[in-house]
C-alpha cells in the first residue's frame, strides 16, 4: 500500500500538492469520519452516489463514522435517517457537536447544573447524558447557556433568552459557528448566524466557547467515540471539516457536493488544503492519482498540466482527460505559488476549460 500525502504533510502547514494513493482510500484508511450535511445528504435527501459508495466502502471493511456540527438531532435520530436512506447506521456511529459541547460544559460547571438551551432535542439529550439539566429561561439561574442549530422554525424569542443570560455574565457556549448550512433549496443560515444575533444583542463584547469542528473539543470527542487508528476526514467545508483535520494532524478528502467550490479551494490557505479531492463520495473507492511538480513551475496530474503565469492560472489538457485530475493540477500550481498564503492568480479561464 502506497499513500503519499503530498509535498508537506497535513498538519505541518506546508502542503503544496494534493496527496496520492496507489490503493482506494477505503483500503488505505480504517475509518472514514464523514460529515453529513453536504456530504451524505442535503435537505434530508441522499446526495447522488453517496448511498452506493458508502455501501461499497463498508462492504470492503472500512468503518464509517458520521461526524456532524449539526446539533439539532440526537444520534439515534441521525442513525435512523441514514438507515432509511439506505446507509445502515446505529447511534454509536454518530458523533455530534452537541455531544462535544455537552462534554465541554460538564468539564467546567458543577454536576447537575442547569443549562439554558437554545437549540433542538439533540442538544438537550447530550446535556442530560452528562448529568446536566436543560432549562428554557434565563430566569432559572443557569450555570451556562448553550446554542446549537435549532432548525428553521426556532422561535426568535429563544435568541432573546440567550442574550439576557449572556448580559448577566452567564458562561456562553456554542456547539459550532458554521454561518451556513446546505439544504435541498440552497444554502441557509447556520448556527453561526444565530450566535451572531446573540452576540450583537449582548453588546458585541463577549464570545462563546465553541466545541464543534474545526476546534479541538470536536476532534477529542470523535477520537474518544470512534477509536480510529488511521482516520480519513471527509467533508465539504474548508473552514470546518478540512481545518479540523489539519488541527488534528490527520488526512482529509474534500468532496464538491456541498458548500465549497473549486474556485474557493484554489485560494485556500494551508490549513484549508485537503489531502485529496473528489467530485463526490465515489472518491473513497478509487486510487488517488499522483500530482507531480515539474521543472519550470508546472504541475501535472493525469492528462493535465497547470502553472501560474502573468498573474493567471494556466491549464492545458488532452481531450477526454479527467476533470478532477485538472482540479488536482490546478491546486498544485496555485498552492505552490501561494506558499503559506492564498493564491491571487486569476483562475477564470482554467475553470472554464474544465467546465466549472
């Protein structure tokens, strides 16, 4: 088995080329730590090819764990939903930011403390598992206030309760601060947007302690619950999934079925550069081709050659060459040119050549 994580391994701040693997990723890694929204499903419906790809990976012996910043539902509800979609799962396969933030709070307040909850049932269940008591009003003298995504129907008055508590100096926690969340109709506001509402109402001078990806509490929770030895983080977001893998020093696969597009990936700073890229979860089932830096600043992958010239990303390819290989070549050229920053070269013509 040959796995090359690219020039500059994940976690050392120096990745300039996407990695390669001579065997399918499902064989190179023992556990896939899969994000859900934008990776496995969107708006409750399975993303194309996700069910089939995960079935093949699981059948080949890869352990599938589902790691989500969405704190709305309980692990049991998430597992039931996945099973209904055709992805068999049990509650123990699911790790949520609600579980991570509940552990964080439990480590910092007395046992049995009241916690003001602004969010869904997943957050309440996670708090009870840690021996904490969820309450609904700032007037119940909570020891902490916690926010998690509560769905599109969360009443506006819930944000006011959080603001009242924060104004009184109650310690404030958030399951995550994702500003957006993908759905079947497009990209909607996430828990991070709701956190901003409370922050502004509370005077703008207090910030919550955050547990979710990409921060260490979520990585800690994931490691404790999955026991993965060779994990691969799989996600659609650079600022949560990929940065979380970077912070944890593990490899990652970015799929283009959710929030991130290729243009955003090309300008990514080192902490947002994935080890591998794929159009969708079928990328777990195939080898990852080698990306090679050649003399003269050229980067080659498959039938494509990319470079930066005159402030522009230049791409040349053979007829019928794989589009994702073109993306990998462009990443190599852009990241190599940018170093520890973000590439400023114009990618418009190169992306048009790929039909992106």
